[in-house]
């Protein structure tokens, strides 16, 4: 009796296991990519520098700024009031919306003006 049950159980395991693997992998991947920032829309502050120091985005695109330093920083347009994150505490994130007008927008950290970069809107 036990011999006759082994084959159906083994076959069932071969069918169910791959289906379960496909199901959990697909759902998890879709959720992860939806929560992540759009490619090229993040600037990281680390070791008193912006990375990348030059970023190209679309008009109106959201830009996330992650502060990995141990001190507060800003990311502020050098001229006019095109964008400004305000103060971003150590280990925190902030962000801004890129200007709707294409162009080149130099920016600095107002607390540490030697830190600089350029946002290009195309």
C-alpha cells in the first residue's frame, strides 16, 4: 500500500514546488520595483559630496536626496528658487521636484557651500 502512494506524492511535489516558487518570486519582484525610486532620480550625499554630482532628469520629475553623512545638509539651487530640499538630517532623506523648464541648474549645500553639483533638466 505504501508503495502505491509514493509515486503520486512525488509527482505532486514536482508540480506544486515549481509553481510555488514562481508565484512568490513574481509578486515580490513587482512590489520591490514599485517601491524603489525611478532610475536616475536619486542623489546621495556621502563624505561631503553629492553623487552623482551631475544628474539629468525630465521636467517635473521627483528627485530623492539621501543623506548618508553624519551631519545635516541641504540641496539648494544656486540661483533663484528653482528647488530646495531644506535641511536633511544625518541618515534621513528628502527630495524635490525638478523645474518644469529645461536647462542647467547648479546647486549647493547652503550649510557647506564647497559642496556643489548640477541638475540638468531635459
